[in-house]
C-alpha cells in the first residue's frame, strides 16, 4: 500500500519545521528563504496545472473524434 497523502503531508511539514528550527537563522532570513521557495513551488504548480489542462483537453478531443 502506498503511503496516504495525509501522512506524506504531515511528514513533509514536520521535516520542513525541523529544518527551520535546526537552521537557527533569524526570522528575517527565514522569511526571505521561505518566500523564495514558495515562489518556485507556485511556479511549478502553475506550470503543472497548465500542462494537465492541455493534456485533458487533448484527450477529450480524441474521445470526441473517435465517437
């Protein structure tokens, strides 16, 4: 059985929290780092969403044309 997404989320969250706590960096620096990471992840999310939308639209056209 694959690990449930809820467990993956909680483990990832805890890993990030532990890394932040262990870094002992000033909150100002952490804020900058986390904003940069968020921006990168958000861009990946937008790109993946667009790719998924295109693939879905293409598959729907293929289904319609084969009917």
